[in-house]
């Protein structure tokens, strides 16, 4: 499905025609032999004059042409063959990127139902163009901390755009999600205790240790347990949780956690999987829960639904000022300015193309309903998360389902990741980039292969397949 290409700033809602898009796509076809643009570095005879800039999109054409192939292309060297431990019949698959395809070592394409590019923005032409234009305007690296000479207008613009998008007074750009949490905890180190959801991302625990804050945990998504443990502390505390849990799709009880805070406590929402997805317009946790409380701060990566790279720490102005004085911010070179320009464009594209969000939600609802009917997820789940965790007993049956889906052209990752519902589980994620027929085929094959519908199929010890509750 084509979503068109965003044009203009501010958002005009204008889309390119199919003919224009075809022209753009044809421009990415491999350069013919003898083309003057086969080499990125020009020879001496064609060297640029002092002060003259080479057109970046044109100069990068050879690099773009060597990107992993689109659907139907031969994967060639882009498919790697290292066998992951514990599953010797599956290869280490390489994401093609351009159309969400993964490749088996035999060269047969698999449709990927994994990862976190929920809106398909990682391949959006307007965002890629912003990146290329940024490379033409700025150096590849910022070259220094933003507190010295590494600050650029691109970083500042991305921060302003992010703050308006999230709905908080100020935002600070950091290189990646873990560092964003460390910077936020360092800025809130007046809170001498951190109370963290037991299944929250490990970076929150790492951040507490880096900031010298004592660590406490509460039962997963149990606001009553959090309140009881808060009241037992004799110091201001920082309550921290994922907003949307990546492994299971659980949504944190944010209003209840906010109600449990004492006057000097703070609430940090790690919105890495919520930004771009939650809320009426996909603006994240602040919009979804209609939060207006100066005690709440947000961290989020831009590498998932937003499709770019970097991370954001957002909150009131005094908090943002402390983030900019934190060791994690001061002692770090920021993301390349061109990536900051791409992040700025990603926020604008998201704002302009809400049909992507609508499509994601429609596809998520279809998959949720089908998985519920098949007994692969619990009945009554209402989370808006496009991620579904499937656990099956015995594990051999889950491995078999994973491999048989791959044989039919679907890659649903079988992973072991902290915070999941089991040591290993199938993590199925939906993207706005999936076509209807791709989802139709996946659901049809799941119904055909579903171990829950084949109780006669024993494991190696003769036990029947069971879906874990």
C-alpha cells in the first residue's frame, strides 16, 4: 500500500502522484556501467571547486543503490547464515529495510512480523530526503559535546518539534534510549529512591545505578503495590515504568500511579513503544492519558515508531535545564546533525500522515481478534499495542510453529528478551507497512498450523500442546 510522500513545511497534506512516485523509485535503479556516479568520491579531474558542494542525494546514489534489495530482488550477500543458538534450523536473518522483508539463507523472501517500525517511517522518502539534505548542510558528525561546539540548528529544531509533538514544555535530544534514561535519572537525583516496575526495561535499573539512586521494585502493573511501597519510603521517590511494555503489549496503569504519588515524588514514563502509537493522534502517553502534571517526565527513543534514531527526554523547563547539565548530556557527542534533521522530518510526517496510524490500528485489531479466536492470546485484551507475545507449552511446539511459519514465508521471531512472559516466546508485531494480503496469509497459516488446534500432536515426552495462561 502506498501512503504517498509528505511535502512542505508546515504540513500541507499534499501527496505526490503515483507517476511522480514511480519516477522517484526509478531514480533509485542501479547505475549503469559508465555512469559518472558509480563512485561516491569523484576523481581528481572532477573535483569540486573550493566552497562548492556536491549534490548530496546525487552523490549518495551509489550508496543508496547498494541498500538491501526490495521484494523480488535476489538477496545475494545481504543474507547471512550464522545459526542462532538453540534453533539450528533457522538462520540469522537480515532485514532488507526497504519493504519490511527478511531473507532466509536459501534466498527465499520471508515477510517480517517482527521489530518496531510500527508505522513504516524508516523507509519514508521525505525522511530519507531530510537526512540527505542534512548531510549536504552539516558535517557527518557534530564533532563535540553540545555544551561546547557540537550544537546545531538541526538539534534545536528537532527538540522544539518533539516537545510540541509530545505535549510537554521542553524536550532534550540524546543519542539513544538508554542514555536518555540515565540523563533523566541524573536530573532527578534529588529523589533518593527509585521505585520501578519489575518488568520494566533494564535501562531504568541501569539509570538508577548510574545516578546513585537506591533501587526498589513493585509488582508488574500493580499500582496498589506501588502506592504501599511509596508510603513506606521516608524520602522523595522516582516512580518509573514503561508506558507500553514491548514484550507483552501491556499498558501501564499511569493514572493510578500518578494518583499514588506524594507531593515530592516524580513519575518517569519510558514511552519508547508508546510514542507514535498511543493517543488519538499517536503523540504518546501524555496525549493518551491526558496528563497535565509537572511531576511527570517522559523518555522515548526515536528508533521505533518514529523510524529514525536518537532519543528524547521531555518535561518541565527546570527539569530540561537539569538534563542539559547532567553528565550523560554534557559528556556525550550528540547524534549526527543529519539524523537530527531526519527526526524533525519524522515528527512532521507523522503529523501529516495520520492514515498510517489508522491503518496500524485497523491491522492490529484484525490480528488481535484472530489471535484471540485461535486461543493464542488471552481473551479480553484491549491494549492498543501492535505487539503480541505468544507462549506455547511445550517449547518444542512453539519452535515447530516458528519454523513452519517460516517455511510458508512468514518470519515471526522466537526470542528470549528480558521482561517477557517466558524465557522464550514468539513476538509478533504488526506494521502499517504490511499489506492486507500479507496479514491475511499469516492469519490463515496460523489457523492451519496452530498447535492449540492440534492436541493430538505430542512433544518429545508425549505431553499435549498447551497455551500458557
